């Protein structure tokens, strides 16, 4: 971590306090002119610092138990400074740079944190090591700032003049971090966001009509959500762009930082700066695809040299609900994986002891629909249905949020199964799904049927806003316009037709 000399640190803490007092306003006014004798701080976004070649991305995410973690992707081996409620904390190295990825840094944010920012000193001369000693720091300060520290016999006035001159010359970039509210009122949900390049399935990544995720992220950030939930599938650029197809010419591919940046981090930057995230693992992040990169960058556990094929569920307790994040990346729809059936059976059964109400976040939905023969809606995940059997979903679960199917779906079931929302419509090529999902034929023998449900065409995302009697759900299109309004209340999702 870059350490900062004590006197400069004190001045920086004062500057950070002033900046973070209105961080949202500061992000809209990134270039502030310093006052005379003020620490020269520039409030910037992670994108702006990335253009300077040091910070590639920064964000805040929830982990097991609701632990809040700041992460930063940086060039070089040193992690930046992070200030939390005006205290200089150590940002540790989560993963060292290798042939595929830059350095990844992390810091756990204490519960109740009110201010946090990553700080980059803008030094003309590289500073010495933190333990280099007072003489080395004095020498560096003279070379960097052109100032000699007053001697032990100097007057208070001389020390004051020196400190004022030092404040005027010290320069920093400050990247405010998005912090949570324990009772989020506005929850944004999206999923399946990448641009597909695999075999003959090609999206035009340069055309926002064909791959709208950059536009979706920009429009979603304008809504200023308190929390963002990504229901999985981030990286779709799996193969090299074929010659002659201009829509992906020169794009990176495979599980590496250039591809992760192109498919997710760069387009998501404005939304990453707006609110903390919960990241669900998708099947595109299994160990045969982008699993190692996801576990490194976004995974909830420490980085391991091996790729974990499956992660145990974990909870993110919030005031209004308990989120349970389930990894079902390795649960195929059209066949049963016998080794995983007892694992998922135990994980679903454990939901009986979850805090109510629980929202279950999982990438692959258990019971959702696509278009079958003659336009009949069909679906269901055979592995998950075999795991659940006829016992259904334990009662603490009030809502299921998933992706995987590239559309928006809202489904109510006739059995003792909580309502389902599918939000896999935020970037990858869309799936064809009947608008009326009643009568969906599911695989397996769970006995679950659809009481009523619908799907909507087109790309988009949804915003869930707390209401007196539940949650209002606004389904947005890529231009930030509300396409449909739904309501989640009393265990149902209803989307009345406004026409």
C-alpha cells in the first residue's frame, strides 16, 4: 500500500472530509480548483483515474454475512490508500498480477462506515518505503515539493508557513466509494449482460441496439439505486472475433482482464460508482469458462489457486429482507447431475432456517419458461427439480430472483412456491418467450404449475422501490423509459396491463 507522510495525511483527511460531505454532488463536479494553501485534491471517477494508467476499476460489494468489501484493480504491485471515516486503512492485495490479470486489492469496510474513498497521491518523484526513516522522507519531501522541513529550533510561525506551503503543493486524486444503507429503498436488478462471441453466435458489440449493456448501465446509474443485484453471466466473449465481422473486430476474448473489462467493468463503471453490489455466479462463470476470473474479481471467498466448481450459499441480511445468494452454475437444465443432487437438496432444505422474508438469488431459475413447440411455454431445471422433489421451497423464501433466460418474466405458481422474477435481459441476445406463461410445461415431477405469469420483449433492467404494502417494480427499457409497472406484495408479483 502507498503510505502517506503524517503531515500530508492530516491535511488530506481534512480535504477528504470536505469532499465526502457531499460525495454525490462531488461526482458531478469532478474538477475543483484548489484554494490558496489548500491540499490540491481532485474528485474523480475510477474511469478517469484508469485513463491515467493506475486504477483500472473500483467498487463495493457485499459478501457472506453482509460483510462489505471495497475492491480495486490496479496496475503495478502496490495497493492504493483507502480512507474510511477519515482513517487511513490498509488495502491488502487480494490477488497478485499475473499473465492474465492486474493486481487486485481489497479492504473490508467496518459496519456503519459513513465515508470511504480510495486515494492516489500524484507524486512526481516516487516516495520511499514507509519504513525508510525520517531522513529519507525529508529528502523525498525536498525533492518532491521543493521544501525543507524546519529545524528543531524553528519558531511556530516558521512551522506554520512550511505547513501552508506543503498543503499548497500536495496533490491527490480521490475516488469516492459507494456506501450502503442498511434498509435499501431502491434495488436495481439486471443480468446476463455480456456481448456474445462464440462460434456462429455473434453480437455486434459496437452497436447499442444489438448490445445495449453500456447504455443500460448509464441509464440505471441515473436512478441512483441503493443496491445493485447482478443475477449472473458477465463474460460472453469466449472466442476470437471471426474475420470479416466488424461488430467485434479487435475485441479481446477469453478469461482475462481485457475481456472482463470490455464485457463488464468498463461499461458498468457508472453503476459501480453508484451503489454497492451483490454478485451472483452464472453458468458463464463455471470453471470451464470464466470461473477463475469471476472467483478472483467478484467471488465472495479468498482467491484460491484452484477453481471452485461450487460455492455454498451465503446470506446478506438487510433490514427489510434477507438475501440468500446461491451458486447453481453447475446445474444443467436438460439433464441431471447425480453428484450435485444431494448438495442442492441440502442447500434448499437449509432455507427452512433462513430469516424471513428471504429473497433467494440464483442464476438458473428452477421453474421458468422459454418457447417450445407450437409456441407452448416449456422449462424447468432438471437438476434443481430433482433436488427439490415435491417438497417445494421452504416458507421463509418470499421471492426468487434469477437470470439465465434472456427476457423479463414475472411468475406466480399455483403450488407452495414463492413468486419468481427473471431478469436476464440486460445485454446478451434475447430469448424467445411467450408473453403468457400460464400453462407452462415443466420437466420433472415436482407438480409445480404456473397460476399466472408473463414475459416482456426487449432489453432492459428493473428497479424495485419500497412501498407501504410491498415493492413497486418498474421495468425499464434501454433508454431509461418505464416499459411496465409491477407490484410485489402478499407473496405475488402482479403486472397489470396499463393499455
